[in-house]
């Protein structure tokens, strides 16, 4: 049985929960209060952060690695492209999103001095992405993928983070609604996350 140590409000843990629920497999989510972490998190993850996936002797603690492991171990439905070239492009795009969008989540979570700059950066990057969704259903075309999993928790938290998108981002918000209506996404929400969105 896979055990996922998951922050109840952590967007990176949210990604892993989405993948587990999309796969519809046997697993256990162990809720972790981010403000009162149990000591065993620091024992199993040298960075003392969530998410952490434990399966027998295997311990993984980086969300993208956790999600790719789950996707390879339980290939149906497949969330990374089967074609090696498309898979490499997907990984490249995910890496770009980590640097240009997701790197700004931590200042928002910690309400740091740089939070306003982070809001602006995220708003600008998301607005740039919006036109692609006038032409396609998901990030990689018609199929829901790991890229959609990665961005979904951020899109869910826009109100919570105080990020207002311009009207030109309407295709992005329609895309977000498509993700939010998926059963795997709905099942992955914690009670604390459900109240983040107006």
C-alpha cells in the first residue's frame, strides 16, 4: 500500500493527491498539519517537507518524481505521453512552469515581502498561457496530463492567493473549470482546500 504524507493545504501535495485519485488505486493519504508537522516527516525527508510517498522501502519526496513514479507504476490512465519525444517535451514544459510560475507559490504561502511581486509574475505567466486554451482542451491537446495536474492546484487557489486575472484570461478559466469538474480533482480536495475558492 502506498502512503502519501500530504499537507492539507499544500498545493504540491494536492498535485500528488490528484494523481492518486485519477489512477483510482489503493493508497492512504496521511494528512499533515503544515504548522505542526510530526517529527517523522523530518526523519523520512531530509528537507522536512511534504509531500512524501512511502511504499515499502521506497521513500520519495519531490512532487514531480512522486507523480512520475505513480504514473509509471500504474500506467492506466497514462498521465505522461507514451511517445519519448512528447514525454521529453512535457518534462521540459513542466520544468519551465516550475521556474516561471510555481517558484512564486512559496512567497504567497508564507505571505513574504515578495508576495506582491509573486502575484504579478503568476498573473502575467498565466495570462500568457490563456490563448492556448481557446484552441485546445488541455495543456498537451485533448488528453488530460501531468501538466494539467501540476497547474490545477494553483488555479484552484487564485482567489486564496489574491490573484486577479484579466478578462483576456477567460480561456484559461474555462480550462480550469474543465479540470475542477474531474472526479479525481474533486476527490483529491481536502476540506481546507474546498473553502479556498469563492
